[in-house]
């Protein structure tokens, strides 16, 4: 993985559409939205949290941060930028998100949820502003997210996915899953333009450690009794991109273990053009698709041996 210093500033600036580094005097009441509360989850996020917050400040002054005991100066940075900071121990992602939805729900009619390393680009900021001015009856909006790996944005290989992050307060929850959680609502979601840039700042050691933990959670999730209903994304071909992706994921786990990981690697890296992202594209496909998915299968096999 890349640290902040490893990122190519020219490339990142192009990807983000030259997001201003400060919310200066030119940001008038016409571009700020008091009806919006931005909610961030942080833990030792000092590496990129300032970029995330400054982009959010283009939309509203109401930025709330739920920190889980950071020791790297994250709280000092966000407080210095004018954020409201709350400390709360982290149990799991869904629990933290749903607590934040309830805790800050009365502050504003709309909520925008971001992770600490997710930066809105200029087009996404403009799209959020447009949606808030005239939602046209919609209550939920989804963004396309672009993944970064080893300091490079990945444009191919099926790395782009959609996430519901902007919604009317009270209209959405975070689904109760151990891994790969999404916000869900019983109301249809509308796509917004622009990108949510998932910068993935940190070392490769940290990245692999996180994915090792997540493979435990994914294996446990797959082993749980499968129920679909309230609080879960519907897996259906006729739905939005999140629902189609959930359908494909269900079909993936119906395929033979180990073989499915290898076939997914070929599909993502070859057929979806992951090779076009160069060395970073290969390493990402190898580690995130092949190694991570193979690790999940190995842990599922280990569980079967113990039962």
C-alpha cells in the first residue's frame, strides 16, 4: 500500500477533479447546506482525514466524527477543522454506523456517511448539492466508488462498485452483516455522478492484516444461517448495481471452493481488463481477488474440519 507521501499528487488531483484544499470565502450559503450532516468514522486516520473533511466542508459545516480511540492525532486534526467529535468504542461496522445514524439523526434532514479515507471529487460534491436542492422525491442516493492501491487509482478489473451514502435521516440503516455491509432502505436509490475516491492510505502490511481479519468475518458470515428480508440488500438482477452485485456474490458462493477464486481472478484480471492498470492492477487482483478469496475458502474448509 501507499502512504500519503507515496501518492502521486498530480494524478490524485486529476482524479479528484482539483478539489479545493480549503473551504474559503467563495463557498457561500448557496453551496453550503445546513440541511445536511456529514458523518465520518475514524480510527488512527491522520494520514488522509484532512482531505476527506475538507471535501465534506464544501457541502456543510456540520461534520460529525465518531472516533474509536485514535492515538495518532486524528481527533486533534478533525477538531481543528471544526468537526464535532464523539468517542465511542468500535464493536463492528454496522453497530457503529447505526449508532451514528440515530445519534445525529435529529441534527439535519439529510445524512452523508463517509469512511475516513473516502474523498468526494468536485463532480460528486456538485451532484450532492444538486440533489439536496431538488431531490425530486428521492430519499436515497448512491455513489460509484473508485479504489486506490499502491498509490494508483484502479480503473479496470471490476474494482468500481456503488454505495448508498446520502439519504434522508431515518430512511436507511446499515445492514446487519459481519463483512461487506451496505446501507439499505426500502425506498429506491438514485445514482449520482462523480466519484467517491477510496484512497486506501496505509502500508501493505496493514492492508493484508485487515484483509486477514475480514476473511475471518466473511467466513463467519457465509457460515451463518442465510436470511434475506428487512435490513438486507435484495439480491436481484433487475435491481440497482448493489443488488446485482449481491446476486452475483451469492452465485459465486454456490460454485466449488478454490476453483471459484481462481475463476474470479481470471474474470477480473483478464476479461474485465485488470491488466490495464499495470503492476498495481495485477497485485490488487492477485491479493484482493485471488489471495483474499482463497483465504476465505481455506477458513471455511477449516471450519468444516472442526465441525
